[in-house]
C-alpha cells in the first residue's frame, strides 16, 4: 500500500498540470483582443514588469484553463486591469510555451498609484 501511495504522489508531483511558471509579474496591460487567429483565445499586450514575457503578448487559450468559467473570469480580470491601469501577474501551467498558454491572472490596484 505504501508503494502505491508513493508512486501516485510521485506521478502527481511530476505532472505537467502541477508545474508552471510566472509569465510576468507587476506589468501593465496596454492592449487586449478577444480572439487570436479566430481561436478561442484572448491575448493581452504587456508593458514592463519582470518575467519571461515582459513587453510581449500573452495568450490565454480556453483549453489551458480549468474550465470555460475560469477562462471567462481571466478575461474579465484582464478587461478590468486595463480599465483601471492596474498591474497584473500572469501564470502559465504549461512551461513549453509560457507566453502562448497562460491560464491565471492576478490584478493589483492602488488608487494612489494611478
């Protein structure tokens, strides 16, 4: 029984779903598009920040989100961030192409900073 639990734990910890990387931290969204090449993907253009995707585009394909609801909330967060000129952190659970397969976005806003 212990061997099965250890094997399962090792598989889960090495799973690509569990791994990932920050695409960008503390960046501003300067533009947003609701689709990319007519696919179910939205794209943001980033200015500043630190990370692999600094000053590049970052795409959020629906297939890389947990479900369509999570993807929709990410899009709504990006829209609010651009409206408020807030900073964002973006995470990709797929490390093979970080800037093309993002799934998580966190917005930070301070009225005194704007």
